[in-house]
């Protein structure tokens, strides 16, 4: 693997979590990557022979240097909005960077230090958490149903009854649910757009401003191409707009859930970017017939990336002004909460494991699930996401229960308790703690 006599130490970023590091090469500042050897029959070129931990720490330290300016940029774009509850930022640490680079090596996308840096697209991570809407009363819901139109036609009496049953989560047959779902999507679209309007407006302005700087896009061209509505054009003229370069958009949703941004908003963002930004969909949509009957056309469905667990967020890869790669996630406060711990089961099934001993029983229960059981478990998690999303939109919501066949430790409530307990434990362990190196025998 490596020559004898090389000094190895363990870099500790958090208590109980470390990386093996070739400390002598780190001190020498060599920009090389990985030990010689094989990874699933893929031979690592000798030119890139060094240590994974070294590269991870170098990248992490570089990100830390750029973090303050990146953080300030995101705050400038979204920090003054009344609909924003809070903004969270972090620079990715070496313990998180290492397994990601390793995946890049296995896939053949990483074969040098520079390609490793470019592979960490979420080096600076930001979350823009939006506030929930006020809870709707029965009269407001009734008025919205009465005024709703599909293809410029008011709903029939049957459609109104179906939609009302779906909104209040009354018992329905599977065929009724399929018919009601597209009505619910259209009903909820106005609520989605109301909650996310301010962040989408500011995002649009920042993308346009970046294009004006880098491409020479003019106000006249913006008007002629219909890239922005009149009110945003006026803001572009009168306000100091912070530029933001977006390179990829994922609008994640569950198969039976609602998106963070509506299809209409995503299409507007696509137009704002000049069609140059990739907007990903998932293989789940390759067979349109598998998707529940929906208010969206086949083309519109391409605006969404479907996650089996119901994970929902509008997620964007960006390039900060100084060239640092980053990611922004737009979420509601409730779905941000469940998003903190819902991914644990998925990560474990994918072989990622940086969890402490508190999660041992949970890990054991997850490992015992058959593929069929795991699919059923994902449906439960999607219902949990949909429940919290309903709360964010001010809609009636009934919290789902874990099917009896599953171990109680797999419930959403248990996941939250384990996560919160572990975070409190780590917080206490990290009091007065500083990242450091220690020798490994």
C-alpha cells in the first residue's frame, strides 16, 4: 500500500471520528492523492499515490479560508427577506470530504487533487429556511376549492368532493386518491408559490445580475426576452443586486408529495438562466405511467427529481464570486427538521457510517430490512415528509404511524430522538475541543 517508515497520524475533527493522514506529506504540502492500491479492481495510478486524509484536510482548509465571503454572499441575497426564518452555512469538513472523494475515485471521476476539489460540489453548504404559512381555516379552504380552475374550467361537484376529502385526509379508495392527487397539486400550487415567492424572486434577480456581468446581458434584452416580470425589472434598476452563478438545480419531491418550488417557478428559473442550467430529473420518471395521475404534463414532470423517501428540497449547485463551489438548499422549517435525520437510513443502506454507538440498535434494524420492506419503509417516510409539508403550507395534517411490522426504533419519532440525543452528546464532547492530530500505532 505505502512504503515503510511513513509517519501516520489520525486527524480528529469530532470526538470519536478520525481520518488516517500521511502527516509528513501534509507538512510538505504535496498536492497528491491516495495510496497506491486497488479499489474494487480499479488500479490507482502511481502518479496520484498519497493519502486520502491528506487531500481531504487540504481541501477542507481551503474551504475554511473561503467560507466567510461565501457566507456573506448568501446572506446578502436572502438575509433581508421577511419570509426567511433563518440561513444556515457550513464549510464541509475532512471527515465528510473523504468518503465523497473515495466515491469519485471508484467511479473514475477523481484521479488528481484538482479533480478531487472539483468533485466536492457542496464544499460550502447553505440552507435558506422559509417560514410556514398561517394555518388555513375551513372557510378559506372552501373558498379556494370554489375558485380553483383546471384548464380554465371550474371544478365539477364530484371533483370538489374528492379534493375536499384529500385535503382533510378522509378515507378514500386507491382510485379516488389517484383522481384527487392532481386536483390537490393544483390547489396547493398557489400556497407553494406564496411561501417561496420572495426567495425565487431574489434568486432570479441574482442569476440575471450574474449574467449581466459575465455575459453582457442588457436590460433591453431582458425585457425583449421576457426574462423577468416588470416589478423585478424595476428592482434590478433601482436596487444593488448581489450576483449568483447557478450551475444545476434539483427540485426534489416524493412520488406522492409536493415540491418546494412549483413547476411554474422552475420553468421561470430555467428561462432566467437562458436554458444553460441543468435541471435534473430522476430515472423514476422515465416511465411516466408509473407516476400517479397528476396535474402536470410529462414535460412538466421533468422539472422534478423524485426521491423514494419523499425527501423534498430545492437544491442548487452554485459558484461563489471567488470561484468556490457551493450548494444552496431551500426548505421549510419542518422539512428541514426531518431532513436532518431522515437520510440516516439511506446512508446506512449505502454503506456510509459515521454514526456513534447510540445508533447501534437502529443500524441493526435497518440492516435486517429486505429490499421489499425497505421500499415499504420509504413509503412511510414519504408520508412523514408530506405531513410536515402540509403544516408548512397551513393545511390540515394527520401524522402517519409506523406500520406494525417494523421495529419501533425505525419510527420517525425515534429517529428524531436518536438524532437529538446524539447531537447533544457531541455538543458536550466538543466543549473545549479542538481538531488535532494524534499518532496511530
